[in-house]
C-alpha cells in the first residue's frame, strides 16, 4: 500500500476521493487542515414559544 502524500503526519490518515480524512481534516491543495467554521452561532429559544406561552 502506498503512503498518501497528503497525510498530516500521523500515519493514520484515510483520505477519500474528495480529500476528506476520517478525522475531519480536508486537503486544501497544500496541506491537511480543519474546515473553518462559518456557521452562525446557535441562539437560545424564545421563552414566549412553547405550550405555556
């Protein structure tokens, strides 16, 4: 089995065809890195909602 040159150095990378490793890192064209989180922060539910409102 050939060593994948995209491995982050742990020797345990299992990278699929899309460049995503089992650990959540992704090949960015130069190195393995975790995807940036661009999701909006979760908000607390409105207290006026629900069966008691």
